[in-house]
């Protein structure tokens, strides 16, 4: 796969009724990368996925997927995209094998090739040993894995994952993250829509922050978090202890107080923590120490004035 962008949006607006759900949005996705799509409920994430898959036609602007118009060239584009929606839409009374056979009949013309691909997909998502079990007996994580396998049947270049770990336990979440990293290493483009900051931070090479349908920022997780300030050390004095601020200022230089703790910039993280603790020894009796790094939620708050959880 080459390095040309496989998803390109150029000044896209999508109106639903009189309200813009996506407004003047431009961005592009390249092969071999994971992109996080992050924003609160109602930010436009699902609308954006619908534009990419061709379920929605843009009101203005252009959407191109592997160089094609996803509305006009819908059949070709959908063969290039594997979609895992929030609702897995699996048939609970059927087995995993039967679910995959049903879906393969829609996309794969060669029955022998389809049978081989189904076996490969079941191995890929670690469900080969449960392939004949009814999906209704599966855990939430197993259903998500099967939905991911279903999306991989046509060997797509692009994967769109809408809340891929919703309702999945920690072990299942890390397993799904492993699949996403594998798909990236295979040169696929993966777009993950999520409200889980840790998920976006752990997986994404670049993140699109959306708010009210508009692009807030598009960049690496580290670049976005830098918008919220640097890493800090928070030193909480012991109750009733004396804090000699003159000595602290002489030793530390600049610091601030949030009323409960002394706050010192620590851009080098743990290395600065050790240095700061050495400098304050004897000047303050410490009851608690916290090394706090800015989060994606901090970045969103700094950029929009509201939390991602709002």
C-alpha cells in the first residue's frame, strides 16, 4: 500500500434539518496509521463515519475514500471498508460460523475462497474454538471480536470502529487493542471513534478532536496534551506543618499553590520528581506526592472550555 491518503475530507458540511452536524471539516488519513475520533456525545463522530461510508451525502464539500466518491461509487467503496458499529447487529440464535457465512455471501462471490477467509478470520479474532456456539451465549467481548472479524471478511484497507470496546472488560479491551495494532502494522488505515480517552491515547497516531461538528484540533496525542500545559508535581504538606515559602522559592524558583498543594512544573516527569523532592527536603513536611500529566480531557477543556465527558 502506498502513502497517499485513503480518506480525504475537503471543507465538508453536513446539515441534518437546519442544524450542521459536521461543519467545514477537512482532514485526511494515511495507510498504516490509527486515527482517534474524539469528542463528547453529539460532537458529530457518528455523522462523520456515515459520510465516510456513503450513508450520508455531504451538503457541501467533498469526501473521497481510496479516491472514490462513497455515495456514487458505493459498492466499490464498501468493499474497501470494514465497519464495526456500536451495535454489533449479530444474529444471536446463529453460531459465529453461520453469522460469518451469512455476511460473506453479501461480499464474497467465490464460495471456496469465502470458506477459507472465514476460517482465517475466526483464527484472527481467537474464536475458532467457539465457532459453532450460538452467539447469544457469547460475552460482550466475544461479540465485539466477532463483529471485528466480520468487518475483516473482505480484507478491507480501511477499518472504522465505533466505540469498539463498549461493554468490554479490561482483558477484552486490551485484546481488541492488540488487533487494532496488528491491522496498523499490516498497513491498514484504522479510524476509532471513542469517548474513552485512554483508548485514544493508547492507540492513535493522530487524533481528531470534534466539538459541535467542528474540528477543534488534529494532531498527535502528545501535541494535543501539550495544549493543556506541562506535567507537574503536586506536593501536599502534612496537616499543621509549616511551609517555608521563602526557602521553597529560593530552592525551586517558580511554583504555585492551588490552596491545598504546592505545584511545580516537571516537564521531564519522573526525573524532575526526584530532583524536586531532593530540593524541598527540610523545607516542607510532605504528606502526599502526585506526578500529574495532562490528559486529552485537559486538552479538550483548555481548547473548548468544556469536558469531553459533558
